[in-house]
């Protein structure tokens, strides 16, 4: 069953009276229990898209429709939306150093939502918080409960943020670059924890990342985003083994591979994404694309059969 349906989502920012089109007609869905990865270079609109889903920022102009369990989120009042945030849809953000309130004890931050949404009394919430701390792999939960965020390492803080996000058993978790601020080993542990918790609880996960290499082990389906649009979508196997869009193919070539000698140099994609102050004429990837031909410079290709390309690799 479809849990989240996003249709034609567009997000614009006004900067010095100019319009920046951060997200341009994004459509995708997430099914119950499914992990979908949204992947793309920094600045392609991933965060703007998820912030817009939950109307988390008030500065952008957002159009399109977002349905969660069939209900239109954009038709909801602020109060109704606050019911969805946290309770039905949990969020984990990039930076565990700034996402926690430095002036509140860890435990209080975990029980806040449970008490606010009247899911538990303060006493019940405390028992649940200790259980959650244990569940996310934090030792000595009773001690951690009464500590402030500054006494925890980055990895531990991200574990606390995961505990907060799953406290109310949301049906969907959105994790926006949850490991970017962490080092390699810690980030693998955090992703493994997210994967384990979501599969045990049959929670859907929208995993946002700029790092395609993380996706193969954690996602069921992949959406590749470029310049505010989805340019390729498919199962992990489709995207990794049978990529259609030249951008996806080039991204895959930038990944370190175990089957190649260490001396093999990784070729970065040359050029940079377009600025989005004006609607691109033609395919926004054309200036960087080795397969571009006349039509690519004139008309932007629609997403069809899994890719937005006039000359996909079939
Ligand atoms: N609050 C904002 N005000 C103005 N521009 C913004 C704001 N947030 C994001 N942008 C712009 O929107 C584009 C997409 O940004 P973002 O969604 O943060 O990218 P990503 O998460 O993929 O790195 C960028 O050009 C960024 O500068
Ligand atoms: Mg981002």
C-alpha cells in the first residue's frame, strides 16, 4: 500500500527579488515498509523537497500535492500538521550537533513528543525513553537520561535523535543526510541501526544522501535527483546494474570499487550543476553530458520509463 504520494512538488525561494527554483515538479511514492533513497549532489534540492513536504520552512513557495495515508497534507492546518510531524512522520536531520536542544536533558527531549501528543504520562514516557535508549545502543541509559547533549559524542547524539524519531512509532521516517557529520565507521553503524529498526517495525524510510555508495546496502528503491528534478528512478538493481541516465552512469563511475586495483583513479564528473534562477532550456545535465545532442539543448526531457533522458541507455 502506498504510504506517501508526492505529486508535482515544486519549491521556489525568492532571493533578492529573483526566483530560485529549488525543486521542479517532483513526483514519487513510498510504500509501506519500503526504504527509498533520494540521491543527488549537494544543492540539487533534496532538503528543500523534504522540508516542503512537512511545511517545515515558511520562506519557500510550495506547490503540488502530498498525500500521507490518502490524506492531503497541504490542506491541513498548522495544528493538524503538527499531529503528523513526529507522530506519523519522524524526522532525523543531518547535524546531530545542532539538532538537539543544548539546554534540555537527553531524557526530557525523548519524552517531550510522547507527553505533548498525550501518548503517555510522564512516568510511562520515562520508562519508554529508557527502553528506547537501550534499543538505539546507548549503554547506561539511566545515566544518559539525565545528561545534556554536550556530554555525548556525535554518534551517540545521532542515536538519541533516532530514539526521538522512533519514540512515537511513526509510519514513515525521513532521514536527511543522517551520517554526513559523522566519520566512516560511526556512520555505517548508524545506517545499520536505522535499517534494523525500520525493518523490525515495518516503518518506511526516506533516506536522503549525496553518497550513492551508501544506497546499495540500505535502500529498496532509488530516486536520482539533478537540478531540482528526478532524472532516474528504479530498484537498487536497476539503478546500479542497468543505469539509464548518463548522470547516474557517471555517478556510479565515481564510486570506489572493490574489484578494481587501488591505483585506479576515480574520475569526478566535470562541470557543475546549473543555477536555477531561470528555467533551464533543454536538459539541465546537457552541458556535462557526453551523450548530449541537439534536442538535449532545446527541450527538457520528461521522466519516462525510469529516466529523464532523450538518449537513455536501454
Ligand atoms: N532557505 C533558503 N533560502 C534560499 N535558498 C535556499 C534555501 N534553502 C535552500 N535554498 C537553495 O535551494 C537549492 C536547493 O538546496 P537544498 O535543498 O538545501 O539542496 P540539497 O539538500 O540537495 O543539498 C540550493 O540552491 C539552495 O541554495
Ligand atoms: Mg540537504
